[in-house]
C-alpha cells in the first residue's frame, strides 16, 4: 500500500534490512521493482498470507534476526468491509494474532500496528488527539482495527516487555 511502500523506502534508505510479507491481495508485485529502483537495493518479498501461521513461522525461522515488525497488512476498504464483514474479521484478526503468536515464540517484542483514526468513532469531533478513547466504529474495517488495538492492550498488560506502537491516521 501507499503508506507501507513509503515506509519501506525510508527504512531501506536508513540502512535497515527490510522484509516484506504480502499476499498481494491489495497490491501488485511490480511495486517491489519500483521500490528497488527508488532505493537502489534488493528487497526481500515473501508472497505469503499471514493467515497461514505455518508460513509466518517459516519466515521467522529463515530470517533469524528479525528485531521488529511493522504491521500494515490487512484488508482496508471500508465499503468492501460492509459488504464482506466475515472476510474482514477473518483476515484482519487472524493475520494479526498469528503474527503476534509467532513473534512471541521467537522473542520479538517490538510491534508497530497500522491502525486508523476510524477507531475514534463518529463522535462529531473533527480534531482527534491520542488521549481520546476508542469510540463506536462505523464499519467492520474500523471494528477490526479497534479489536486489534484491544488485543494489543491486553497483550501488553499480560507482558509489558512488549514495545507496541499504534499508528492512527
């Protein structure tokens, strides 16, 4: 996606080794070629689906030195989520819990989650601030983001060695 691609460019240009995992549902493999052209560096891509926990485990087994995960994966179209709610709940929640369980197994505790300002709900406020609580979401997409945030809060409460960041935009 747009934000993930720009993040990859910035990380690669800052000399981080980046691994992309993408099932290509919302993207195209040609984007990788463009990212490599922009950065001048080869970027690893695993064409895996994060809902397949064995594939997630395989990545962590192969890539021994993963230090952190930035999770941009997930279905993201509000309108589609209203038409296909089960698809959104299944993909977005299972992919995240699989990823977190495998991270825990391999003792990787730095996690950045691409959430959404939609978690604030439709409270009439235009200005959002970090201290605002989550509101009533208006789509299955937004609900999955709010649910994942709650999962992350519960995970941190159970084990505060996790370093978790929520990006809301």
